[in-house]
C-alpha cells in the first residue's frame, strides 16, 4: 500500500482517523474496507492492488484504537453508533456518495451497524469470517456463551472476557509470540480448547505456549501482524469491553426495529476451518435479517483475506460487479 495515499482527518467528535484513499476510475464504486482485531488497514494489502487495477475506489481506515488512528482509552468512545458516524464522515470528506462496505472480524460488527444506521449510503455489505450481527440490546454474555456451548459443545467466545480484563493488554504484549502463534496457528482445531473457552487464552499466554504457524505466516506476514504491538493492545481491547460494560447493548437499544433488516445485497464469506466463527451458525440465521444475501464458503481459516487472497478477491469481485453493474 502506497504510503503517499494515506491521509488524516479529524471527525466532528475530535477523533483523528488515518486512512488510505485511492479514488475510483471509470465511474466504478468505492470499496470501504474494515479490518478486525488485532489488525490495521494493512490487513487489506492483498486486496488493494487487485481492486485498484480494476478501477475501484478504495477507502481503508485504521479503525479506532489501531495504527495511525487515535487510541482513546474511554470504552464509550468505541460504541458502534459513534464509530459508524466517523466512517460516514470519511466518506463525506472524500465525496463518496454510495460505497460498498467489505469487512472482516470485528469490522463485520461495525459493518452491521453501518447497515442499520446508514443503509442508504451503501450499495451492499460484505462480511468475511464473521457474519452480520443483528442489534443485541438484551445480550447477556454468560447466557450467550452457554447457549453457543449447548449448540456446538464448547464455548466459542470466552476470550471476549479475557480481552475485557484490565491486565489482558499487557499479558498479550509480554507474550506476543505466544499470542500470534495461537491466533495464526496452522491447526485451528486447538482453538476449541485454547482460545474459545473462558480462561483458556489466559492460561495459554501465562504458560507462554507456542503453536506451529499457518504456512502463509511468512516473516513478512508476522511483521504486519506485529504492527499493533508497537502501539500496544490497551486501545484495541476496548472493543471487547463494550460487551462486559453493557455499552454495546445500551447503544443497540437506540436502533429502531425497522432498521434491523438489511435490504441491500449482502455477501457472507464463510471460513470452514474457523472453529470460533462457525459458518453453520451464520447460515442458520442470516436469512432472518438479510433477505438478499449470497454465501461463499472457503476451505480457509479465519484470516481469509491474507491466507487465500486470490480466491477471495475473485469471488468478492464477482459479487461486487453483480451489485454495481
């Protein structure tokens, strides 16, 4: 990604965003790419040359808490309604009328709120690994964890509680090699025991355990994966505290029921070797809030955009062209 194409903009609430912007050619739409945890805008570096060469505009921010964007430590600053409004401001600054939003991991949750609040500003919404997240005004984390365990036999999201704890950022920073070896493991079946259940990630890090890295995690990829370490994990983990503090739920209460439905085209790129974000759970519910959806399944782990960029880019392009022709 060309460093000269990065810009900074301070939003009306005083948050400085650092973002990559390349304007469209030939009346092509602009793609808004939203990364997840623990990444930055550079997580989309394998999509940039592909879509830029085809004339699409690209707007790719470091999301709040990451990279060159501000890193406040007040959890309330990370409420989805506020961050969604920030992104709309970035679109406005670059005079983007209607965009196509493409998201991965936590970016998919934020993408969902863009759809709930600002659906008319988009041609469609693509979700990668993590599917559309309907508003959850009554979510109780322990009940949710127990419900998923009753369905699949193990907790998938107990690590949320760890990342919401005061010492989690320092523990990840102090055992970063251990953390990356688990997050980008060659064997995602170990997530069932060492990532998803409550307390498992803490035990892994405190034991400084290591796993074999996925084949695509070259030295260069590890350097990109370590960008967040330079700025620390204190800010990125605030996204998780939204749930344990009730701020996520309180924020969702302001979304009217008529805004729950995403009428615009939706793509879900599911990862069949992801043992945390399970494809069958998304498929069982996506039709309830996304009537105009398409599903593409990949024999991939959670990190699809960097693990299998060629197949991902091709299928994403086919969908983008189908909704923007």
